[in-house]
């Protein structure tokens, strides 16, 4: 790409300033959650830099997910944000956003994310593309939290009406993701009949 910087006249040849075309580079990727649970919807942001001296356009952008060398992109549904920029000025950086949902059976473990961007140089109309960052961004995908009750202890074993008893539950999380326990309750059954309202 070039622009004329000196006019021509008698005995004065024209001169040109030659600049580099648009050149894209993915500087960074970030996710809204440090660890992802199967079935979870999360946000991905991509920092895209134009290192060239000419502005460029963005015609398409996407994300690739890999488990090592295996492409597991089909395990994730990603949608580019409608407000993403469509141009990148020379020597500047823009941010692209994506809404991503991990399938309920998405591959677990450390998954790498790469952004892919295609566009054109505004001056020449030539193609501009990039994939990155290098190395890719890694995110941990886990199975959902699953709480199970291992045991229930009641003391004392025998009580009279109007007396108090103490119930202790022992539970554990057999999933990989952390669980927040928001409530716990017990149900009392007498000969198969729900007797909870009596307690």
C-alpha cells in the first residue's frame, strides 16, 4: 500500500510512502469462568491486534477447541456476538466476543481454544487472516457436581412425642465441579407414608 507524499512538477519526480498492509494477530483469549462444567454456557473474549499500517475488515471469526491434537469443536456451540467490530484500524486492537455452550457430554480435561479470524486489507482488498494465540488458551472442562447421601444418623434412636431428635447426614460430591449446598432437608416416612408434617 502506498500514498503519494510529494507532488510532481518540472524536474521533480513523484515520491511515495510505502506502508505495510493490514496484518492480524490474536494476542489473548479469556473465558468468563476459570473452569467449565459440561452443559455450561460461558463467554469467550478474543483480543485481535492489527500490527500493519493499513486498516482491515473482519468478514468472519470462529473458535476451535482441541483435546491435545484431536479437534473437539463439535462438543461446543459458539456464537459470535452481534456487536463485534467489523474493522480494525492500523496498529490497534479490538475485542471479539463469543457465547459458548459446552455440550452435556463435552470432552473433559484440559481443552485448548484457538480463535480464527478472516478479513481483507482496506487498501488492497487482499485477504488477511490469523489463528491464535500461540500457544493456545487452555480451559478445564469438568463433569457437573453430583451430591449423594451416604448415611443418615438419628439420635436418640427412640423418642417420645414432643421430644427432640438430631439428624446427621453424611454426603459427598462425586462430580468434578464444586458444589454449593444451598439447602438440606429430611423426610420422615412411617410404613411407607410421608409423615414429615408431624416433625
